[in-house]
C-alpha cells in the first residue's frame, strides 16, 4: 500500500531531497480531491526551479494562442506572472517570448 501518513511522506521527501532525488506529484479525477494535501507537500518539497515556471508559461501561452478547449482559466496575465517567477532576466530568448506575450495580449480580442 505504501506510505499512509503525511509525516511518513514528509520524512521520505526530506531523505530523498538530500540525495538530489525529486518527487513529482500529480492529482487526477473529480470529486474528493485532496488538493490541500498536494499543495502542502509541494511547499514542503521546496519551490520549483525557474525553468519550471518558464515551461508552464509557454504551455499556457500555447493554450491561449490555439484557443484550446483545455485552456480553462488561462490568461495572458497568468502567463506574465509565471514569466516574472521565471526571471526572464538577461536571456534574450526569454525576453523575446515576454515581448511576444505582451504583443498578443495587446492585440487580442477580449472575451
């Protein structure tokens, strides 16, 4: 069955984090989701690297540009917030992507 308590999971995460092993957690389904437990564990594991935020921004931007049925609550504002966390800094490719996001936001038709 595996680990059954939050404290056991936190202990395992601590041990593995020290050795350079990282844990990915995914939640699927509807109803009776334990989002709060996933969020608490994510905070305990540490904050994601900047590249994660950049990849998330690119993915969300793609959903918006394609007007995907899966875009949910995606927005250009969310993309820009993710890019701030990604710290586009002095990377010319990331700066160009931020410029593209701002241009498309400015020229998009509001819903």
